């Protein structure tokens, strides 16, 4: 079976499942209330509080052609009519009529409510002769009539027994139907108010959803004009919003007030037609492979014909047959869109799941609208979920398309970048291959022209000069290609320094004076004397000015080429003016593009010189502009930033460090190595360089900063120093050294020391980026090019030493932080205990909470870098912890304290005794059902204070005790991680020179003893 027929079968199944539920929907909300018969409905036995509101459906009295009041029914012969329904079977659709129903109720003086849904086209409602509401202005005379099909919700009291309900109806606008077309609800005041609120909320939500999504997609289309389906879908949503506003509660009247009935009906009809046409246009533009163009064209033509009828031929458009055809057209549009969605989903198109869900939601929405129109099923009884689902699915589908398009663009962009790089690489390699043969051609031609043994004839010399000139131009083009390639990849580097533009320009003008040889062109330098210095790269400045002068010389056949300069603000502007051919206005915008041809002469292009000039100027934080007229000449003006005063002063006196380096750089200058500073400094720095002059500069610079310097001139010697007992805090290492290079030394250092333990500052005269990457790859922390300024050297050295110092502090803080970590299961157990006590013993619960707070506060206070704390502080922590455990284990834990008065002032390492108490509780007596006793003692003995923690638990064998101490087993306590017995012993040995003593035997318990010298109290 083809996918097309499968889509049709699925659509048919969906329609059968939805429209087959119409009989059930007609019974939905049927609460078994009585029906009207013979113009009377007996509700005296109906309990509104339990059964809910009542539909006043059934047989009403009907009086066609008259608008009757309460006293007009005596002697009148009534007809009966079924409500809801049109009166077309009783009389013509246009005209007037009166409906009358007698309602019997049981309660006296209760307030009731009444809600109408659709009474065409104007109505007035009376209860017991009193008007309670209406819509529009019904009248026997069409001139006094005003149509307005708006729902009504009114509230009134009813008397016990029989009550008269009269509905006057007039219709002079809509020939398709008349009368009470939907049920009228009667209920208590609260019930009808809730029903009205629900109906209004349903319509406002629906209209707002369609309106917001429609405006969003139209706005999205304004940013993506090529995606027409965005605009079409936005229009579909807007028309759906209009249609929803003219249906149901007709909230369009709430938004815009009273509208002419003709305009209202046209809006309703045109919006429904526009939705159908829009859906067809949308699926054709968004899912064209799954649509039939012939079906779409025919359907749009029929829709356009219906639109013309609706706007221009009102009576024909609202004929019953025309309305039927209109409904068929609207339904077909929805069903065809449903078919297209299913076809696209079955073919696994982009977002097929979204399409399938959207098709289901669209089917449900169309079904509810048709059920309301043809079977009087109130739509507001159901939440507008299908609206949200339909809009959400299509929005997600479009966002998926945008996401996939973006990903595709990313792939294409990456491919384009890759191809562009390949192109640049090809040009670069080709240019490199061209350089050698071109230089060979030039040299051969020049040697032939200067060969005195075999002199060339005049004709041969002319041809050799032509060959040399062409090869020279090609050679310059090759270098331009290489420069442009480096500029494009960002590899062109500039070293800006104070520059005297006057002297630099003078040199360039003199060098390039040959460009005007043989032509009546004067090349002059008009740059004034005593200009402020510019901040520029001298070699790149020469390249910029040379290209501009070369370009001017090519296109100037008589007159003058002048170089000028002037200061404007904080920039120095340099200009090159010629009296040559000039450039057309249309070409000025393209002259900085590579190989761009003149519009007037396709054989004449600007080449690569001007694009390179522009990028070089911008690379030095400048700008370039051009002014030109054909036949009058051209002026190129580029700007460069002015050097700051301190930079200019330094330019005048020279680089102090460079001068010092040159003064020391004599061939015979050396000194014995390793050189060790006679002074002791806060830090020790190892300087490694194969030039003694460089070492001397480093020694003088660093010793002034109160550093101890060790200087060596080979890599092997540097490693020997590092292997010695002298501690080194920083290595300053030259990259290029004979024998063992800086790379090898740095790699060897990194095998023994991390980046933090021993920073390495690499220095070199190389400016290649590859050397920098290799240095960092070898393990260097920083890179400093030569020649370097003393202030820059100082800053980098201080930064690396500060990094090492802070890293050391961070390690200390990390250790302290780990000491203060609280395990989650301990907190869980304590909090569970507190919760349990809160139900049985609130006082004890508060005590445990206070102890927990004290324990946490004490634990966190130890999480800093304090070297010691008074024993009384740790004793408080011990008491808090013991009380917490006693609350959990009750009488199983007994703790006895024997603390000497003077012991409280003894300063101990933090968390020295408390973990021992925890260990005694957890592992000493915690596993015993009967619990046990722990004794904590602190007393003075000789020149020491003794602290013991003893329990009467199960105890350990000698082998077990040795294993526990040797393996540094964590105490597995709730309070701290990693504070094991071996850890405590190491801390005691490091701080006091004592050790942790453990005594234990099976069945006798365990005793831990800590001794602190008396002098530390």
C-alpha cells in the first residue's frame, strides 16, 4: 500500500473516531433534567444544588410574526417549536417571532440565572413580565431593528410555582437561519455566573493564543523574507483569532463595542474562508512535495470565489445552499491539511512527530467547531487544549527547521572556512614556488645585460629589460600574495614604537625617486619638520607608503606626487596626493578589494597593494580614506596614533636596558658559574642563558629586588643546581642554547616539578609563534621576548612568584577545609533523632539541636589555618558531640570526665582529642548492645600534659591494633574525613616531638594517650 493511501486511511480513521462521538457529545452534560412539553417545563422536583443547571430544551410556545409581551397571550392560539432549532420550518427566516415557556419551580424568592448562546439576530428576554436582558434591538419595523447576536447572562428571582419566560426574537440580517439555535441554560445565580466565566475564559484564551502566535510568525517573517510559509501561517493564526472572536461568546463585541450586523457576519464568513485558504497555502509552501498543485490551485480559486460572494453579494453568500458549500469548503481545507501533515509524517520528513501530533490536534479543533455549528454542542465545555497543542507542535516544527538550517549553515561555514584556508595555503605555496624561478629569471636577465664578454645588442637589451621588469612585477606580486595571506590569517605581526614620520618619509621618497624617471612628474616630501612622533611599526610604515607611492606613480603621467602629514586630535594623518588619472566615483567603494577591476576598464585592476595597505593601517590602529575625481588626481590619507609623551622621551634617550646590554656585550666578557648571590633574599631565582652579558643584566635586575640569584650558562649546569640541596623558587630559562636547549631543560624540570611547584619563565629573541607554542608545550609558565624591558621582567617575575605563594596557601586552606567536612549520613541521623524527639520530648529535642549547633560551629571554626587552639575549646566540641550521640543511643553511652583545672589553657593542635572520642564511641563501644563507658582525662605529669581517652569496649588484638595504625585507616566518623590515627600521630610528632600511644586488648577496651610538653600550656 502506498503512503498516500495509508495517509488517507489514517485520516479516515481519525475522522471516524472523532465524528463518531457526536451522539455522545450531544448527551454530554445531560443531567437528566426534565424537558419542556407543550410550552411548560416542570422543575419543581429538580434540585439545582445537586443536579446543576438545566437546559430549557423541548417544546416551547411559538408565535411567528409578532413580538408579544406578557399580557398579549390571552386568546392567542400558540404553535409549538422545538428549542434549540431554527424557525425556518415554521416561517421565513427573516422576520420576527416570540417564544414563551412556563417554568414551574419549588423555592420561593431564590435568585436564578439564565444564559443564552445564540439567538439570531436580536433578542429581548422577559421573566414574569420584567425585562432581564437581551442582545441588539428586536422590532416589528426593520427600521427600528438593530441586529447583534451576543450571548446573554442575566440574574433574577423566581416565585414558587409557575413563572413566565418570554423571548422576543427578530432577524432581518441573516437569511441562513433564525431563532434560538442553541440551548438556554437555567440555574442558580452562582451556577450561571460560573458557566459564563468559563465560556469567556475559553474564548479569550483561544483568541489570545492565535493572536500572539500569528503576530510572532509575521514578525519572524520580517527577519526571514524568503520563508513565505511563516507569513502565511501567521495570517492563518490571525484569521483563526478573528473567527474565534466572532463565535462562541462573540468577544469581538467586548473588544470593539457594537458592530453593524452586516460587518459582523462578513467578518465571520470571510475569516472562516481565509482560514481555509490560508491552510491550503501554508501546506503548499511548507510541504510542497506532499501536495497536489492542481488541487491547491482549484481550491484557492473556489475560495476566492466564495470571498467575492461574501463581500459583494451578501444575499447569495448567505443562502442556505451557499452556506452549505462554504462549510464543505472549509472542512475540505482542514481535511486536506490533515492529509498533508500525515503524508509528511509517514515519509519521515523533518519533524514528523510534531506533524503527527499537530494533525491530531487540528482534527480535534475542527471537529469541535463543526459539532458546535451543526449539532449545538457548547465548545466552552471543553478546555482549549487542542489549540495549544496545534500551535505548539507547528512552532516546534518551525524551530526544528531553523535549528537544522543553522546546523547546516555551520557545516557549510566550516567547510567554506576550510576551503578558504586551503585556497590561502595553495596561494602561499604557489607563491613560494614562484619566488626562486622569478629571482632566477631576474638574475639571468641582469647578468646577460652586464656580460661584457658577450655584450647584448640594443634589441636584445630591450627585451632583457622587459623580461626583468615583468619578472620584478611578478616577484612583487608574489610577496603581496604572501603578505595578504598572512594578514588574512592574522599572522602578520607589528611592533609599534615611536616613529619620526618626516625622516622615514624622506628615506622612502629618495629610494623610490626612480619611479618617476623619464616622466614629467615630481616626487616631493612635504611632511613638516618637528611633527610629534607616531606610534607605528617602521617596516610596515615603509611598506604602506611604498605601495601608495608606487600606485600613484603608475597612474600619474605628469604633474606631482606629494607626501604630506598633519596632526588631527590624537592621530597623525599622512597623505599621498597625485595629479594623475583619478578614480571614478563608482569605483571608490571597491578599490580596497583584491584584484577589483575598474568599471570603465575591465583590463585595469587595483591589484593587491591597496588591500594590503588598508589592513596594515588598521593593524596599527589607524584608518585610511580616499578622495578622487577623474582627470584631477587622487589623495590617499591614512592615520596613525600619536606616541605618548613617555614613549617619545624614551625614543629620544634610547632603551636603558638595551644600552646596558650592549655595554656588557664584549667578546671577552664572562664570569665563573654557577654564580650565587652573596645576599640572601626572600626568593631564590635560577637564571640560565648562554650569553654572559644577558646573565649579568638578569643578575643586576633581580638583585635590586632583593632576590637571591643563581646564574648558569648551560642546561646541564642548571639541572645540577636543581638536583642540589638549594631550594629554587623560579627558573628564568633561555630558549636557544647550545647543547641542551631550553626545551629539553624545561621538559626535564616538568618531570620532577609541577607548574606550581617550580615556575619557568622562558626568554628568547625569536618572534615565531611556533616557538612560543613549543615552549608552553614543554611546560613553561610564561614567555618573554628579547630584548625585554626591566619593568616588564620585574612584573612577570613577581607574578609567577606570587602565583607559587598563593598556590601554597591554597593547599593549606584545602587541608583545613577537608578537616571541617561533615558527612551527610551523620547529619541525617542527628536530624532524624531531633525529629523523633520533637514528638515525644520537645525539651530534649531543643537540647540536641543546640548541641548540634555548637558542634557544627566548633567544627567549622577548626576549618581555618589556626596552628593551635585552647584545650577547653576542643573540650566543648567533645561535650557537644557526646550529647548528640547520647541523644541517639540513650543509656548505652556513658562518658566520664576527669579534667585538671589547668588543662584548659593548654594549646593543642585542632581536632586532636575529639576524633579519638569519636573513634571510641563508634568503634569501641558502638557495636555493643549494652554500650559502655568512655573516660576522658587531662592531667599534668612531670613536664607534660597527658590526655587520655579510654573505653571498655571489645578491644583489639596486638596485630589488629598494629594494622589500624599502619594503614592510616580513617576513623569513619561522622564529623571529619581523613583524620586517622596515623594522621594524629604524624601531627604530634611534627608539632611536639611526641607520638600517639595506643593500648588495647580483647575484651578489655582501648586506651589512647596524647602527651604535650608542659611549656606549651
